[in-house]
C-alpha cells in the first residue's frame, strides 16, 4: 500500500471523526443517521491511521506531495 494522504488530510479526518462521535454520543444525532455517522467516523480514523484511502487509489488521486 502506497500512502496517498497528506498530514493535513489525516488531521481533518480525525477532527471530523471526533465531531461525528460528539454528535452521536451527545445524543444530538440518533437512530440510523447516528449509526451511519459512527461508521464514517470509524472509517476516517482507520484510513487516517494508515494514511491510505482506498477511494483515492480507485480514482488515482493523492493529497500527498510527490517526493
């Protein structure tokens, strides 16, 4: 797996995942939408931790600088 996410991209995903978790556990978003947000949050955390996004590779896209 070649890394295809920049540090800024990874930080933004972690922050969005934290926001989704806050909305769900704070009771602001409930039901199926809340569960969907938690699934997205888990995917964001996972992809950020390994710096690889499968959708980016599918579309041949990268936010990481070429070195």
